[in-house]
């Protein structure tokens, strides 16, 4: 399907209840039934996080009614952004995503993540039937919150990362097959230009995938140089540059959600073990479908759902290696910007070395 041009530009859980918050060592996806009034304080004191009154004012503005009441706001575990689950008086739930706190330094490709997620979700709702959040409100100015925010519906289910160790082989194959079909549906969407989503939707993308990918890579390398991260910059530039002509094999810009198959971004019904939702649409570009999440380490069941396995040609092998080198570089550099407990830097460095050594043999 071809899309027309679009002119659209482990830590404590904080729970606010009726204007206060408390710290609970509970599972990130759980909802606390009450808060401790004796030990609560304003959430504004926590790294400029939005306070309860601001959230309530936003809700009243969004729904144009003072009767829409937020009873509870729970801070969820997030990789980068501040994410809250809002429990309303009628029992429904929404998700509020705000920018990182002011002391978090962003990589170049991360600076438009909220806008990217909004435009991607709106596009997917129009052209697909995927189980994804629905955008309720996006405010680039922030309104009562004072900074940009994205409000979406809250999807049911638990993260695959929480359930993976308890799944049977049959259940896991079924999930992988479903994810493969979803990735196929995503990469079936095409645009008129290559590159980062906010640039493509503003008609400022690249005309070739080679140009777009090398720009993405160079931005990450410069992020690393800014922080004096020790990685083989010259080797990365040389071996990817020497094989960059293979990037010209990707001639049609496709929707590429880099993190869509990460276990943190896949929601599963705890009882049926079926996929109930997909998250992770902030890191989305328009480019080579081989770069999509799930492709690099997909199981047989995943490729059954996708409909095909990448051919074993020299060009495809080179592209997959270049994408592996890019992902490893991003992980290493981001880890030096903000340490994350789910990132194994040594493993990322091994993957980078393997990819560069393999590219040197082509």
C-alpha cells in the first residue's frame, strides 16, 4: 500500500492519587489500590515531573469537561520518556507520555520521538488493523504540563519480557508467528521519501536509502564523539562506506519500526498467551524493511508469519551486517549517555566487532 504525502510535522514506581504520590516496590505494570498519606509529597519535586493538578487540567481540556476525573496516575517503567498510566473515575485507563526530565541528554535521532510516535500511530490507525494505542491528544506546546506530551489509550496485557520464561514452545511459536505477520503489515506501508519520520512527513526526507542510512549512522557516531565514547569510528565509517552501494538495492521507502518486536514492547494476554498490543513506535523510520525489528533474529515461526525469509544474497547479507553494526553502535553510545540495566555493553561491542569483521570479508 502506498501512502500519500502527509503534512504532519530497575527504579521506584511513583504513584499519584488525588494529588500526591508514594513509592511502591511493585511490578511496573501493576496498579496500586491506595497510597500512603503520611509519606506522600508533591510529584513536582521529582525531577520536574508533571504534578497531579496539571494532569487533571489537561484531562479537562482534552475532554472539554470538568467531570472527567483522574483518580490515580502511576509512573511506569520507561526506556527514555516519562510514562504514566492514568486511571479515570469511570474505570478506564489512558497513557500519558512526556519528554525525559531536563537532566537527560538525548541522542540526535531521539529528539523528535514524541512527534514520531504520534504521526506513526495516526498513520497505522488509518491504514492497518494492528493492535496499537489510539492517539487521544498530542500537544507540542504542553499546555498545563509545560512541555510536549502524547496521550493515548491504554492497551491491556503484560509485557512479553515478564512472561517469556513461562511460555511453552508452542505458545512462543504462536506469538512469533503473530509478530511476523504484524511486521509484514508494517513494512507493506510505503512513502515517497527515505529517512526519519518527522522529516519524511514534512517532505524533507532523502531520495535514496543510502543517503538516509549514512546520515543516521553519522549522527550516532557524532553523538559518540561528543561524549568521547571509545568505539572504532574509522573502521565503522570505512567498512560501511565500502559496502554502502548495497544499500541502493532498497528502492522503496517502507515503514521500519526498529523496536516493535522488543519484548518490552509486546503485550500478551496472561491467560490466552496471545498478543494483545504493540508499543514502541517512537523509533520509526522509512527505509529498508530488512532493518525492521524482528528481522535480524527472527525465528522460523516469525518468518512463517512474515511470509518469507530474506534471501541469502551478498547484498542482503551486507545490508543486515550494516544494520547490526548500526544497532550495536546506538546501544553502546546510548549506554554512555544514560546507563540502562537492560543493556549489555560488552555484548553490543562483540556484535559490532562481528559485524565489522564480516563486512571486511565481503
